[in-house]
C-alpha cells in the first residue's frame, strides 16, 4: 500500500513537470492532485516505508553496509536527475533554444556524465567503508592474537568462526582446519577421570541457552588436544548478542591451569605427608600411654 501510495503522486508530479495533462489527470483521477497534496503523499508513503525496515527493499535500503550505501546514494540521485534533466530538456525545446534531436543528445550526454560522477562518488564512499571495516577487523584480530587465553568464537548454530593463536597452541588445531566445524568436535572437554561431559554440562550451549556467562570451578576439567593428550583448563563461556537482542553466536575462553593443577596436587601431597608424620608420633605416644 505504501508503494502504491508513492506511485500516484510521482505520476502526478511527473505530469506537472512535463506539462502532460493526461498523465497528471490519470494519477489524480477524480481528486485534484495539487503539488502540495502530491508532496504530502510522498512524505507519508516514505514514512511508512521507513517504519518497516526489516524486510524486502527497505531492509536493503537501510542496511549500513555497502549495498545500503550504494542504494541510498544512487537511487534518489538517479530519479531526481532523470526528472530534472527531462524537465530542462522540454523547457529548452519549448523556448526554442534547440531542436528535439539536439535536446535528446544533450540530455543523454548530461545524464551519462552525471551518473558517472554519482557512481564514482558512491564508489569512493564504499571504498572508505571497506577500509574502515578492514581496519576494524585487523584491530579485532590483533586483540585476539595478543590474548594469552585461548578463544574460540562460534556462530548462532554453534559452528566455529575463528580461533586465536593461543587456542591453536593449546589445542593443536589450526584456524583453517576448524572453521565451520561444530564446536563440540573441537572443544572436547573431559572430567579428570577421562569421561566426557554430558550434553547438558557443556558450557557454551548452556551460556547461549541461558543468555548469560557460564564458568567452570575447580580443577576437574581438561581439554582433549588434537594429538589425544589432555590439558587441565578452566572455561568461561558467554553468548554474543546481535541486533534486537538475538543470539548471534558464542565465545569460549579457555585458560591453561596446568601450573595451578600441579600446585593443587603438591598441596594435597604436602597435607597428606604432614598428617602422616604427625600421626606417627601420636601413635607411639598413645601406645606408651596404654602401656603405662
């Protein structure tokens, strides 16, 4: 309905600009379509289209990326150029400045030059946008590469999008080998006894389902490396939110806690040894006490 509302005033305005009464009356019908009425209809229909940016052409038109930039720059400028140049051509012919053949040739040449300028300007804008996107992506990659913790990023379906060098070093996998594969095939977590985590115990699916950060506790988890060895790790999983609060993916952060695990085992061994050494003299004292 909004598009239909747009067509009628455009016909009327085109007929008014070109002095074509049949075209103007065809659009106006039984209603007197004055210029201010046609402009009001255009503003109304434009507002209706802008209010529904989630589907079809308006979604592409409102897209902040390159396609949206191209459409926002070229389509209005092209439409305005055709109307204005056609109007000037008719005015020049009616005033006797030139004939129809010269007017047509001049109009085509002018439109070609003007459209080439518009395309070049849009191309420069898209080029700047691409440079900004590349710079942002390069900055993100640098940040991920500088992190000491292993990071794995997935999409909303749980498939690996990217990993950082720390994850490659920890797991033995490479970026090209894991891209697009299910998260559970790469981040394989097991308990200390070697048993795999149950599906409801996996951290990233829980974080994405609960829409909150989920973290492990203690030293009971280990990551199965690509070579079959295991490394004690702590896990922090969090969802990635997209537009409108929807889940766009997830991120797993794994930290190698081998040193902490060794310290914990040394502490347990020390406590066991100390308790044994304390228990030995106490046993002798108890025996002498009973003898006495």
